[in-house]
C-alpha cells in the first residue's frame, strides 16, 4: 500500500484503533496506557499554553501523520505529538513538522526506535523527544546547525528539564508526568 492509498483507506476494523503505514503495510497501534495517555495530555497542555503565549503560527498536534524522506511512498508514521509552524490544512498529514514526540512503552521499544530513525530523515525536524511511560525519563535528539544528528541523545531523568530550543520551551521533566502515577 502507498501513502496515498493508506490515507484513503477505510479499515474493516471499526474499533477506533489508530493505524500507521510501515514499509507499505498498515500497522495497528495499541491503545495508550494510563501513564502514556496522561503524560501525552499533560504535554499537550504545557506546550499549548507555551505556544499560545508566544503567539505566531506554531501549534501542537496529537497523533499527526508524518512522512519520512526514507521510503516516502511506503511510510506514514504517527508520533504521539508533533509541533509545526505550517498552517492547518485539514489533511491527514502534518506539513513541516518541527518537533516530534514519542512516548515509549515497554511493548513498543523497537517500533519507537525505528520511527525515531525515520524522523531524522524529515528535513524540517529540528528536535525529537522520546519520553518513557514507565519512569520519569526522556531522551532528546537535536539537529545540529550543519544538519547532522548526534550519535547519542541527551538523556534526562526526573531531576532534569525538558528543553526544546526550536520553540524556546523549558519545563522540569517532572511536570510532564505530574498527572501520572509516576509523579
């Protein structure tokens, strides 16, 4: 299946499940655990308030469809959150993603890692965040001014701060988990 076919596809499954396209094959995504969904919702709140206060066109989107440069005809991936400066289009795809955020659960480690590698091929992406759903911890990859990605992410624990330079955002990492059982 191509991305164009995927975007027009109506799955027989009517459960409301989310899907992404990986290497031409539709892949069902499991429902979020409570810590996953709670930290995702909390981040939407924190990022939305920050972006609103700064004005401009930047906006946060839940579960946006993004197409990596690598095998672009066969892949439409769905991170947990995305931030873009592009105007809303009503389409299924996020144009010009700036920041992509994944929340990694124990059951999706390899898929998350594969997605993160694919996100690095999107020219507009400046930062990629991976939050853990089982502990207050995060990894942040930041594209260097020369366009290169670091070999290793910045790692932060519960005492660290989540800093996104591309949107001038800093928050204690614990705040992203405040509404979870991990706080």
